[in-house]
C-alpha cells in the first residue's frame, strides 16, 4: 500500500465501526425474517442475527481486553449449530408432508 | 478469578441434579436403540427414576446454599423451588405421555423421554443461572428439546406446523435476547448478574444510560416471547394447538415456569437498579397480556387453542406480580406458578384422554355429556377449571389473591382493578366448558372415552390433589416462597 494511503486510514478500526456493522447485520436479519417467504431464507436470517451478536461480543471483548467475549461467541456458535441441526430436520419433515417451502402455505390453524 | 479450575465438592453438589439428568439422558439415548420394542416402556421408568433422583439431589444441595463455579450457578431457595417445580412438571408429563404415545403410534419410543430429561436440564439451569450466558445456554437446551417434542409425531401435519412455528419464532426471540446480552457485556464488562448490578450502580447508568435501556429492552423482548406475553404471544396458540397434548402441557407449564424464574431473577438482581424505569414497560405488558389472552380465549371453539390463550392470560396475571417489584411479589409469582403448573398439567391430561386416537375430539362441544360418559374425569376437569377461574378451595384462588395483594401493596391500584375485571371475564370461557360438560347431552358421534392407563390416571389424581392442597393449606408453600424471595439478590 502506498504510504500516503496508510496515513489516511486510522491505525486500527475503532470499536464503533464494528458495532454499527453488527447493528446493520442484525437489522438485515430482522428484515429478512419478517419479509422473506421461503423457510430456508427465514432460517438463514436468524443465523445472520446470531452472527451479528457474535461480532458484537468479539468487538467488545477486544475493546475491553478480556477473553470472556471470545469464549461467549464460541458458545453462541455451538448453540447455533445445534439449532441448525434441529431446525433443518424440522424443515425437512415439513417439506416431506407438504412439498412446499413457502411459509404462508404452512398455516392450517386459524388465527 | 477462580483460584483453581478443579471444581470443589460443594460446586459439584450444587450442580449434581443437572449432572445426573445430563448423564442419564445421554445414557438413555445410547440404550434406546438397543432395547427391544416390547421393552421400550422401561425408558419411561428410567426417566421417572432420573427425575426423582434429581429432585432428591436438589433438596440435598439446598442444605448448603451458595454459588458455585465462580459465581456461574447459584443454589438458593428460589432456584431450589423452581428446580423442584420443573422436575415435578417433567414427572407428570412423563406419566401422561406413556399412554398417549402407545395410542398414537402403537409403540413406545424412548428418545421422547430422553428429550424431556434434557429439557429439564435446561429449565433447571434457567432457574439457577447467575450469569447471562449460562442463562442463554439453559434456555437453548430447554427450547431445542422443546422444538423436537412439539413436532414429535412427524407424519402429523399439525405437529409439523407447530414445531416449525415454535422453532422459527423461538430462535428469533433468542437472537434478540442474546443481542441484549452482548450489549450488557459491552457496557458493564461482565455477564455475571451481581457484577452487572454493581456496574449499573457504579456509573454505567450515567455513562451510557440510553444504550443500557436499549439492551435491557432487547432482552425483555426475548423474555416476553418465552413467557408468551403480548404482543409476543402469537406463537403460543398455534404451537399448543398443533403439538401433542402432553407436549403442550409440558411447554405451557414447565417451560413457562422456568422462563418466569429467569425473568424474575434478572429483574430482581442485575437490573434491580433500573426497576423504576422498567415499571411502565412491565405494567403495560401485564395489562396487554391479560386483555389479549382473555378476549381471544372467549372466541375459541378448539379447547387446546382456548387453553393456549388462557395460558397467555395467566402469564399476564403473573406479570402483575412481577411489576410489583417486591419480595411479596416474588413470593406471589412462585406460588402462582406452583398452582398454575398443577392445574395446567391436569387440564391437559384430561384433554389428552378425551381427545382419543389422532386427537379427533378437541372441540369444546366434544366435551358434551362428559359427566355421564366419564363421571370421574368430569369431576377432575371441574376441579382444574375452578382453579383456573380462581374459585376458593382451589390453588388458583390463593394464587390470584396473593398476586393482587402484592400489586396493591406496591400501590398498583389500577392494574389490580383491571386485573380483577379480567379474571371475571375469564370465568366466562371456563364456565362454558363446564356448561357443555354438565348440561348438554352427549353428541351422536362422540365415541366412548378410552379407558385411562395407570400413568395418566396418576398424573390427573396427583395434579387434582395438589390443586386442592394449595387451595386448602397454602401456607406451607407460601412460607417457603416468602423465605426464598428474600434470597434473590
């Protein structure tokens, strides 16, 4: 990188950038959950929200110079993996019984 | 910081109920495929033994209360009360499930009981966690097992739908709670409830009050989903209606009790300094939950769906006591949940029996003439419905009494008045079931109710006796709750 460009950039990325990015990711996840109609996409939106949480944990942990936040993000990953296993199995049985992945069609019970 | 990473004997004793259930549940998963189809009934017996052992161990652990694993877990009266409560709920669910799955699938299956055991581990961690991340892990252990149980009969379309909705909305809510936890961690530098409380008292409020409020609000969204408080209750009717009846009982009783335990502990310890700011939010949520639950229940013709809305309304009454923010309020929450668990399990057990194979008879009109067809069952259902209304001599009466008394003590006069009006409106839809059961002749198509097996009989009798006991001698449970409420700090 040319030296004049390195002077323009800050020495390290400030904490607020990470937090803003994670807030954007989290909001995208909420939007995807609310507006997408495909079950798999809805499920992926939830995963996006969990990853935003991980980013927040790691950013804070780095900022506070603690190791705790890093460990928490591992716990979140493990739980997300368990959730994915169960969630995909549930989605699979729904698909087997109804041959559709449109969320509006999986609604037989009245409100 | 821990001086040593080797857990002490006291640490292990305080965690022992969870250790026994985890190891036992894993063992059940291993031996389940090795057991012949004829011997699968043994799995239910193993689950009963495990839960009984966990109950005994949690009583033993209470002889030496305190925190363990460097403040991660706390054993006090409050956590012991809720541990016993959720184990009791699990026990009754196992008993009522034995016949249900024999009837629906023609065979027993062991992994269902292992799932109940795993779910109980999560619920007991929720009740005893002193740390936000452990709380989250407990919540997920309990929920993930619940997702599978809600869709257990995998060829049934209603079960599928119930599991899918529970899974999607449940994990959505968890993500909110977790984002709140991440922010709390960032603002206070810790996730330990005591440390968070000290940080809030020691200036985190002045430095970043707005973000702190947003973080607690995010966490509250997650909690509100789990206790099915309005406006985050929309999943409850669909999930309870679609899930197998014993699972609906388990989710609406045990999972809700554990979720309230975690809400009360977080509100009374970490966020106690913020209680004045929380009050408006809790006040509005409590009122909205009561109104939405009761008025939606009035319009239902499906009894499982009606009970789901009624469980939403009951969450509203309990939130009234949470709003009180006092020790009397916490004791009232504990007493209410004890009687709520018994009457809910009881009423769902009766519904399980009347519903018959394939859950065909779940409309309220299907209960017509029940008193001629099955007099004993009709009497049991009467006790549970009286308790849900809150008629004296049943646990539900004292539960409501203490909740509203706690609210009055904290000067929540308007909330008390509106709550009482709500519980009067609620009497209407419970009485409708009683009228159908006693006054209407049995319908043409209504088949005979299948003879009850020993397990479900035991579950119904135990919940009926418990409901009446709490209605006649409430003092024993209430005294313990009052003492335990002081320990929540």
